[in-house]
């Protein structure tokens, strides 16, 4: 059997041990690890600060713990496709009554119109199981319903523009006559109840349910708020909902309990629509009582500085021990 020789100088062994213990203690206390956890658990901390409902780029999100979730093409059921968005960055907060979920991803441009046969909207969605069951396979199944919140860039544009018409968007178009243009009878899609054509939406997020592929249905209750803002090559989309839905059959949340959540992103420029999307497997979302860091209260930079100062102090202590024991041997 091969044995490893021990250092002859016990002072060196003691010095290395003290330095290693000091570093481990500091890293453990501060939660600074050189490698990110791969468990993909996102903690939604409590915040006492107000969260703007219409500003996904608000400062409060800069100090919130993030999780990077990889995405891949949807290749489980036709129509296959997607994969143009490789990952999202997600964050979550709660105020004891409502859940705030932020999703961010890179996108060269904002696709916010479907006024053309080759134009498709950017979009993003969250998916939760209903009834506290474990994460179902993909979009649920018989007896395994899921609740889906889908934000659509085109709905965002509708709300911001005051619900433009085709004539508003394409100013050179001409129609001979629109008799009684304000009469819903002449706006057939709206009159038929097509949710895409409705002009009374107050949120760009649609609340949906599904029990497998081909069963996606708009929920009777629409109680998810949200907003999306594209800025300098990135989308940020904020989803907001109270812990308890107005429909008891939809997903509910509770501090101290975890629930699976899955993600999907559509890149309109790449032709993504329907099942052609970038998707992620379920991760764990846990609502915790820990209070989130307030912007300006503490930062990663200050933590790193504290870590460096502590390491420097440990080295000074080690140096002093080495010098003292060195003199004792003289």
C-alpha cells in the first residue's frame, strides 16, 4: 500500500488548517460558492418594498436572487420547433399575499405584431401543476391538470396603443365602406367572443388550463397581471397573481411550501408559434419567509470585500503563528 508523506513542519500543517477553516466559515456564512447549485430551486423571498406592476426593470429586481434555466427545442409533440432561446434568467418575490415572477431572456428585437401572415409575436409562459400534485409530464395529462400563464407581446402592444386596428397599423389600406363601424356586428371575431380580438383586456397575460396536448383552454377566470418591456436586446416579463386564485380550481401558493414550475419562450422573429417554442423542464419554486435584500442595502460587491478582508485577517493570524513558533525553535 502506498502512503502519502505528511509535511515535516507541524506549523505549516496548522497554518494551512487555520486558513482553510477561516475560508470555509466565511464562504458558508455569506453563501458565496464558486459553483452554482445545480438543484434548480428558485426561492421567492418576502419583500416589504412595493413592487411596480408595470416596470420589470425596477431596481428591486437587481438585488433579487436569480436562477438561470436552460431551454431546448420542443420536440415532444408536433408542431416541433423552437430552440432559438437557449436560456432564461428568472427571479421571484412575494409580499405575503401575491407572487411576483420575473422572466428575462436575450432577443435581438421586439416582435409585437401579427399584422401579416409571416409575423408572429414574442411570448413567454409559466406552467404550474394544479392541486398540489407532482410535476406532470409536459402539458399535463388526463387527471393531471396544469395552470399556464402566457404573456404575449402583441397583447402588450394592443394595450399600450389603445387597441390599434389594421387601418391604424397599415395606413395605406383602403376599404370602400365600413357601415356602422362601431357596431360589434361588423367586428365578427370580437362579436364571436374570440379572446384574441377582445378590446377590453387590461393585462397582456392570459390565464389558461390544460390536461395534455391539444387541450389548452382559456380559464373562465382571468386573474393574472403582468407586463413586458424590451430593453437593449433583452425582454423582461413580470407575472403577478395573488396566492389564492379567484378560481379555486387553479394553482394556489403558500409560504413555506414548494411547487414545480416550468417555462416556455416564443421568438416571433424565428417563426415560433403554438408548439414551436423553447421549453424548460420543471424546477422547484419555494416561497420563503426570508426577507429579500433591499436595493442599496447590501450588494455582492460588499460581500466580496468582506470575504477578502476576512481572508487577509486569517493570513495575518497564520503569519503570526508561524513567526512565533519559528522564534520558539531558535
